C-alpha cells in the first residue's frame, strides 16, 4: 500500500470477502451466496404500484423509486431502455484499486461463472455476457428482484439486463436478452458509451 | 535317546563355504542350544530336509540352481511348520515382499552381527513351540477380531488356492497387509474376499512399516460396504440381463410417449418430458429404502429439481449444500486430490451424500441411518450421466 492513500475498511473487507469465498468454496458457490444476499435485500423492499410509466419515471427523478434507491438515478433512453451513469459499486472498486491497484484474484472466474446460463440468470434475465465484474451478480439480480415488487398500472414489470461496462471501458453484451427483447444491439452499445449499465423495462400484458 | 536328539535342528543353506563354516562355528551359544546342519545348495537342502526333522532353515536368497525363494516355496509346501529365515546381501523390497508372500517372515541382511542372527533364530524357534494346525469353521473376520482383542503383535497368513495374503497386527491394531501386488487397505479388503482356505498365525521379528491407520471396526465396515456394493452391482447386472431396462423408468416413459429423440432422430423431447424424466430418475433414489430426499442443485446453490419428504426446505438445503460441496471441491484442489466424485457427511440421524452431476450441478441425497449406502453410490454412478443430459447441465 502506497503512503497517503486512505483505505475504506468496509469496501476493502467486502471485496476481499468475495475473494475468500471464491477460495473457500469455489466461484459458483460464492456467486450463489452473493445472489441470494441480493435477493434477500430485494425481498425487504415494499411493493409499489405506479399509475403510469410517467409516474415510474418521476419516482426515479425524485429518488423515491425503489430501484433508484439502491442504484442511483437511471435515465430513460426511450423505448423503455434505461442507462445507469454510475455503477453503485464504483466507489468500492475505486477505493480498492487506488490502494491495491488491481482487483483481487479469482474475480475473473467469478464473472465468467455469473455469465453462464443458469437458473438464476434465467429467472432474473441477467448475466449471459452482461456481467463485467462480481458486483454485477449482486446488482443485476437485486434490481430484477426489486422490479418484481413494482407494478405499473396494476401490471407486473420485468427487467432485462442488456449490457454493462467495466471500469476499464470494456463492454459486455447480453446477446440472449438483446435478441429476446428485440432491442437493437447498436442502441445498447450507444447507451453504454456514456453509461455503465443498460437494461430494458418490460410491462407485462 | 541322545542329547542331540532332544535339540532342535537348524539347517544353514548357502553356496559360500566360508559363510557356512562361520555360521556353523559361531551360532551355538549358551542361550541357543541347537544342532546345526548345513547344505551348499537348494537341492542339497531338500535332501537334508527329507532325512531330518528340521525346525528352522536359514537360507541365502541368491544361489545357483534352486534359489532361496524357490527353496522357501518347497519348504512351505512340504514342511509347512518349518520356519525359514532369509539371508540376503541384496536388500530389496520386492524380494522381501515375495518372500513374505511365500511364507517367510524373517529376514536378515548380510553382513550381519552373529548375535542378531542368534536372536532371530531364538525368536523363530519360540514360534515353533506354539500350537499349529487348522481350525475348521472359523470365519476370517472372527480370527481378525480375536487377534485385535488379544492385542497381539503377529501376522496372519491367509491362503486360498494359489492366493496368499498376510495381515500384520501390532498391539492388536492392523498396521499392514499385502496380497499380490497390493499393499495396505486394498490388500486387506482383497484378503477378506477370500472364500475359504488356510490360516497361519506367525510371529514376526521385523514388522513392516504402517500402511493402515484405521481401527479394525472401520476396516470391517468399509469391507462390508464394498461387498454390499459389489453384490448390488451383480444383482443389478443379473436383473438387467433378465429384464433389460430395469431401473430406467425414465427411458421407458420416453419410449412409451414415442418421443425418444435418439431413437427417431427427429422428434423433440419437450421441456415437460425432461422434467418428468428428471423426476423419474430422482425417484430412483427415493425408492431406495431409507432415502427420503433427492435434490438436484446448481453449483451456485439454486435448486433445479427435487423429491423430498415434507418438512425439508429443499431450496435452503440446496443453498447450504452448495457451500459444503464447493468447500469439498476446494479442499480437493488444495490437496491436489483430483476431481471430486462424492462427499458424504455422517450425522447421528444418517448420512447426506453429495455428488457432482456434469460441470454445473450436484446431487444431494438425504438418507436414514439404515439406508444401503452401496446402493446409493451405485445409483449415482448409474444415473449421473442421464441426469446431466436430461437437465442439460
């Protein structure tokens, strides 16, 4: 650790805890634990029913939207595609990188594990290439699980994770969900040019 | 009767005249009162044995003509109660193992101190004073347990036709076994599989290194489990021959629905069919008496399918088992033990078995104490591939 760089113990502990989990019980088990943790958090969010989609957007602007409360303000790009400017884990990653200059060992395995098709990626329509770090396995299922608690005009909503961008600038695309939703890959790509996360909100019929 | 007739006779066999001369001259002592006969070859030794009652043969191993090992075989065949000490200038574990299997439990490496050989001869002759013979109708496991209970230090030679195995006891603990090329536990289990034959209890002057560390109860239980498993395998093979398709309920269901993709090459197996097939295979496990729950779990701990008795939260079991399964795999990696094939956790109420299915999932089998573990293992081996294919994992 270089002199003069402050270490936020909460951030460091969390990132290193993931590393230890990977070492102790493997990337798949560690991924499952983080996802269950995220779902557990989502379950404690109260149910909300917005009268219209505009009300949903307004709740993002005034930060009363449950999704906004956990990830910050997303911006609507049109056609129900959203872009999130800042990754909620960016401060943790930034603090760790500032001190240790690279992310812990095992993170690449974890991320690859999250991108594999699985029951949970299917259930929450996440991963499948849209994971760029282990934190995506917390963030993406949590957002989808919170969305399960939200209705618009009495109808359920679903979130499809379309893409994500790492701090290095590398983009990850969930081609399966892009194809399934019919959203153009170009739109996802352009959204990721100036956002870290891209997803689609679908109001069920 | 002359005094010499009362003394025990030992026979020295060596092709080196100097060695014979030296031993003949130096062996007798106040403590060791024996008549020493000599032979300079294996052939000559057999002649001496034919005409004398020899208690002990001390033979070199490398001789022209009949070697020491061949002489040992002849002695054990013709004079089973004659002890043999092998002398060798070429210490080799292979020779030693071969000689032990052929019936000699005493070795001395040339050059040796004459007192060392005297001690060994005295020890071997003491063995000659013990009861010898056969006891019919006694089970091998009974003899083993008696030896353990008696806290003896000795060896038990077990012979069935041309198969020979030796089990070594030290203070009542089984510490080593040899049988054919096998050593340790595998040799022990192999000896227990002998169907009958002869038992010899032998004193050992030179105990081998320890290769078995389990208590006798654990060894006998493991042997029983292996036998159980082998018997089940045989039964299943017989049943399979008698009724092809036994135990493949899932295959039968698909066939009856006419959607067997491999058979037609064109029909589609629907997701519902797969789910039904998966349930059928899991039922194969819960049909084993004492097995009440079978879960297929993704490695991330999310439940893929299950059959469970009421009261078991299979979602939670899957999540918890994922850590245990992952930890077992990580430990194997750390110890460089290779791929994990099964992990069993024994609880007071019965075992839980975890076994990998494909690369992405594992099976959790929850059983009662009395469940047939061999059958569970067998079913896992039999169905693992089918489950992986059906669940597309």
